[in-house]
């Protein structure tokens, strides 16, 4: 992300939104500043990808940009729908404030042919590339792989899970009859209870999300009754929190 682009995008917090034309990038503020950047970006993707293809999500650790993010869609219609439906949506216990971004991001400028390279960014990227090349050279043959640190958020007790004997298979032997609890499979390891809560609480009757610490990739979502759980199942079946993971939703066995 260019330093100049970051500066220009930072000017969004001085805008009322009334003088900004519709475009493919939405600016979000009033975000929870305690959330780590990686989790924030993953959660934003999980919530906003239902409105259309996302090209990029920008968020920064700098003090000036805390509590803010930019979501860049492939088309204006997706951005407009996201603003209409997610305005004031509770995101990590704070209502999001959303508007169109004042400035065009580099990824959009490159696509429409209006991108102009900036000298500062070129020097910054060249410096970063030299450091990366040196690091890669030092690591040749080592085969280091970053370890997954586990999901964020509090994990409920296993006693809360409606399976007394635990989950023995990712694929049920026989489909469970309709009921108020959904069984979610094929979730990416980065999934947190808060991400799922933000997705499923959009449907009436939502009660709670339960994840199994010993079994990453699955979760249970409870609703008030089976009609409400069925509505959520139909609405989110196949939804992708990340591009490589399509959620598989069935009724939980009791």
C-alpha cells in the first residue's frame, strides 16, 4: 500500500459522506481498535464478501488509521448494497459507520488506466524487496513454515456442545432431522466465534455460536426454532469466509 495512497485515504475521516460520489471502495470507521489487523481483515472479508467480489481490504496499524478500514469491491453495485445493508451493523460490539471512499485506491486506478506511480512508493517497495530477497536467501533449504497460532476469541466449554460423545466424522452417517441447531463444516482455521456470530445473527432467531477447540473447522449455531435455523441454512449454504472454503451447513444431531 503506497504511503501517499494511505495519506489520501486517511482524509476520509474528515468527510461527511454527502459530497462523495458512488464508487467501488467503501470506507468504514468506528471499528474496534483492540482487534488485531489480520483478524480484522479476515472478519471484514467474511461479512462483506456476501455482497460481491472483494478485490482488497486495507487496514493499518498506525495510530492515525486505527479503527478504520477500506473494502474495495469489483463493482459499484456491490459497494452500494454493502453500505445499505451493513450501515450501523454491530461489528465486534461497535456499530460500523460506512460511506463511499473519497479517493481511488491503487488497485482500481491500475484497472481503469489512471494509475500514476509514485516515487516514494517505488523506493519503499524496492527497499522491502531487497530485504525479502536477502531473507529468502538465508532461508534456502530450511523449509520453515509458520505455525498456526489457533483461532482468536474465547472458545466455549466442550460441555456446551450438543454431541455427548464428540464429533466422530466430518460427514454425518445420516442427515439429522430439521431442528434449531445447525452444524457448520469446512470452516477455515482463521474462523472465530465472532466472525460466525456476525454472519448468522443477520437471520432472525439467532441465539449463539459454539466452536470446538479440539476440532478446528466446525461449529454449531443455535436458533430459536427450526424454521429460523432453516432460513439461515438456506441463506448461508456454500458461503465462503475465505475463497478456498465453502461452508457446508446441515442440521446438528441431538
